[in-house]
C-alpha cells in the first residue's frame, strides 16, 4: 500500500511539473516557437524516474521528486525563451 501510494504521489508530481513547464513555455514563446523536443525530453525523464522508483524500492519519494524537479529546471534553462532572457539580462 505504501509503495503504490508513493508511486501515485510521484506520478502526480511529475504530471504537475510537466504541465507547469508546458504552460510557462507556451506563455513565454507562444504556439509558433513551442519547444516540443524539450517537452519530450521532460516526459522521457519523468518516465525514467518513475521506472527507477518502481524497480528500486529504497529510493525515497523526496529523492525522486527532487531529482525530477532539478531535471526540469535544467531542461528549461536550455529553451530559447530562457536563453534569450539570460542574454538580455547579461548584456
């Protein structure tokens, strides 16, 4: 019961983070420049973390959630709206 509840919570967190990424990128870049490749990378990363959590029972929920959140931030840093904002901020 505890394992299935942990997997359900992790799945919900991954869906929420992926949805937040999608909304933020759509709002920043619009429909014409939406980063579909980056969205695919986040989905594949989420599925990988879910499968690792299911295979290895000693991975804590907080570890899996934290690693996915950091992965999503890393992917978001390499999208064109964020890189353009950083370029404008620097110089």
